C-alpha cells in the first residue's frame, strides 16, 4: 500500500508522515464544515487516517455516499466536489474560509532530499 498525503489548505505545507525524516510530531486536523469540530491526528502514519476517521471515506460520505474507493476517485477526479477535504495544522482554522487541500506530490514521504544520487 502506498502513502497518501495532502498539503494544508491554509499554508500549502506538506503533511509529512511518521515514516519521513521531515516528520515533526504535531497535530494535523481534518477540518469539517458547519462548525463541526476538526478531527485531530497527532501521529500521521501516511495512510489517510485522522483519529478514527478515514479521510477518503469521509470525502465519500460528505459527497453522496460510498466507501474509501469512491472517496479516492472523488479526490482525484478533475471536477471539484461539493465538500472537499481540507487540512490544517491550526485547530482553529475554519473550513468555509479555506480552499480544498491539494494532494502532496511527495506522498508525505518521498521528498527530494531522500533521492539517492
């Protein structure tokens, strides 16, 4: 299984996973709309789990239903979804104030400094 990661919606910072040399133990939050509290993850392992919430299942459920596979398809399609994934290191970030988080091209692990010369 490969890694999944995103960039934060507010700062564009990559969410490094716990296997990466870039990993810093700090909470990252899956933001939620309509004043719902964010889902906290203090040790992101790289597989899409935030607390007890699978980010891709969350995405599917918020956009008409389905499982993790549907959520992955929704995230990577070209058309925007009504309720996108948004992440932040700031627990006070407001879902409605931010754009959708983008996929991290390094998957939260494969950063350029890890390339073997």
